[in-house]
C-alpha cells in the first residue's frame, strides 16, 4: 500500500501520532501535500533550519525554530470541523529531551479533540518509551517497478530514449533498490552520456550508492562455475533451484544455501561465481561491518540492507563467514547490551518471512560458533558440506590451475593427500612465480587439514549425516577409515 493510502486511513481513523520512516523526505512531503490538498486538510511543516511554515503565512511571520513552539503551533491550525497535520522533519534529533517528549505526549492526546495530527518524518524509527503506545509507524517504501518506470518515462521524453520490452526490464532490474531521487539521477546521467537510458549506467551508479550507504556492496566478478573444479553436486543443486523461472507461488521460491567447510575448499569462490553463473546480481552483506557501525543504528541498518535486497530481487545475497559476525549473538546481553542478538533476530525473521526472490548464500568455517537457530533446516534449502576434494576433483583442479598459470604439465605432481583447492592453487602460483618445479613449490605449502587436523575432523563428524555433500548427490557421510585415495593425474592432451 502506498504512503498516501496508509496515511489516509490513519488520519481518517484519527490516529494523532504518526512516525513516517523515510529516506526521501522531499518525496514523502510531496505526497503528503497532495493528499492534504485533495482532502482539504491543513498542513504545516517544520524543520530546524527553515522553522515552521504554515499555509498562507510567510516564514518571517511565524519563523519559529524552536521545536517546542513548533509542536504547540499546530493548535493555531485547528478548525472546528477540519483536520490539521503538522509534519516535523528529522524530529528524532529532539526526542531525547524530556520537555519535547512531554509536549508531544500532550499534543497527541489533545489532538483527538481538535483533530490535529503530529507526523514525524525521519530516516530512522526511535520512538521514546513514553510515546511507544501512542505512535504508529508507517514505512515509506523504496519505489517499486511501476514507480521506477514512471520516473524513467518522466525523464526520457524524447523518442527512442527509453528502450522497451526486455531491455526496459533489465533497466528496471538495475534500478530496483534505488530511491526516487537516485533513480532520477541515474537515468539522467545515462541520458547525458548515451542519449538513451541504459542498464550499464544505472548499474554503475547503483554500485556507487550501495557502497556509500555502507550496508551492501555489489559484487561483479568474471568467474562462473567453470572456474571451480569438482563441487559438481553443489553446482547442480544451486543452478537447478535458481533456474526454475516463472514461479508464481512465493512459497516455492528458492531461499538459499549454507556452505559449511574447511577453509580453502572454495566456499567464498563458489558464492562469488554463483551470480555470474545464474545471471543474478550479487549483493554482499557484511554483517561484521554493520555490527561495527553506530550501536543504536545497527538494527535499522540491517533492516535497511534487507529492504534494499528485497527491492533488488531477483538477486543473490552473499554473507561470507557468518559465524564471525553472529558468534556474539548468544552472549550478546553481556557484551553489547543485546545489539547482536536483536540484529540476529531481525535477520532470522527476514529469512523466515521474506517473499522476495532473494537467494541467500552464506558461508561458514566453524559450525560450533554459529547459533543453532541459524542453520535450522527450513531457513535454507540446504546446508552443504564442502570436504577436502577427492582425487577426481583434485585432478580437475590441478588441470585447471596448470593451464591458468601456464605450467608445464609434464612433471610429477607433489603429494597432495590432504590438500584443498586453495593449496593446489597456491602451489601452482608459487611454481609460476618462482619458476621452480611443482615438487619444490610444494615444500612451501602447508595444508590446513594438517595444521588444523582436529577442527577439520570435528567439522566432518558434525557434518556427517546432517549436510548434503558438495561432491556427490545426497547426504554427506564421513567415513573415518576411508582408504587413502591414491592419486593419478592423467595428462590433458590440450595442455602442452
Ligand atoms: N574446487 C576448487 N576449484 C578451483 N579453485 C578452488 C577450489 N577450491 C578453492 N579454490 C581456490 O582457492 C582459493 C580459496 O578459496 P575460498 O573460496 O576463499 O575458500 P573458503 O572460502 O572455502 O575458505 C580461491 O582462490 C579459490 O579459487
Ligand atoms: Mg572464505
């Protein structure tokens, strides 16, 4: 429902305290002003810089920059049968003051008698406890596709400036998640540059804006699944669940995958390749950085980030090493007065409730640090375990990196018993860098499975019977006394 419709309902039902959460005050104000005009309601606005502006009165006459006086001024607008609305911009800045809270309280109560309504317009929701029960919150949402299209049509007025059909769809995809003003800017820039609106220019601006907001960043890599050896079952699973297009039932939308595994097995690399492979944009959510931001803002930030992701659907949302960010959630009441616990709660409820086509891919190196609620089955489509690669997978990885680093394949390969893909890559890289045989380069490679043997073993036994296998179809089973696989690398004739 639009801001206008919700506002109408609440005002007609005589809710006298409203809090509009909006990133775009100008736009919200325009909508409110139109509504007031159509309904013949009186409207006054206030902000700290320009003071109070009442209809038909110039600022000099009223001119109060005092927030207390502003609240009281609404009564001068009251008429016997009419409705009056006072919009206070960025008033969250003043709600720390006891006098202001009291004045708001009194006004919200008195407003029921003379139909005067106080509206606080602010980018965040910070309602003082005293007023919690008296104020309702309305979210001013980011523009949807139709609104974005309307904005684009408003800007591209000349023939041929706005593409139609599938190209228009990609442009609107690219613009999803932008505010109205950001979308306007992106479209205008694109027009100036290319004389027509194009998706590339919109993407470029969008990644800048995401970066600026500090909540999400847009990952654009060139790797797809062909840059990863092995992991065949994981690749097939994700690809299949993401390629069922045209789903109409929101309950059957894919939700996401949790990748669990030994460091260096390609979890992050897989998550990064997924977007390119399935042609969806990849948004990176850095929970750690969100936590580090201003304490009171953390929950707001994560909600805002998830909202942007929702607006950008279909997309992939990538959280790397979630256990690092979430490990504090359980002990949060002692360490950070519950901030991480509340933020974690926000994330969990989004994971349960969201109906948007946002595919969450999260990676984790250590399940014991992850709050158990997170990995519960219904939140993800699958929890997949990435074990050390088997001999066939390793062979594929060797071939890939020998080729990539242009290494002579006609030489003995080192003993790679406990190696991960990362170690094969490191060995090839060193060999190419130092121009030494692989056997010599291997002397500088220390496999994680050896240095962290215990935690690898712990991870494997945890995953056994609980997770899907990344390499074989079906459930992962840890076979404690599996025969040490003998490795034999056949030479790929295409390498010379
Ligand atoms: N199966 C694989 N095929 C190709 N490269 C791999 C594979 N596994 C790991 N790598 C490489 O090893 C490096 C580290 O992998 P990464 O994805 O960061 O591991 P993780 O996130 O699991 O710790 C990356 O450069 C990645 O390309
Ligand atoms: Mg990683």
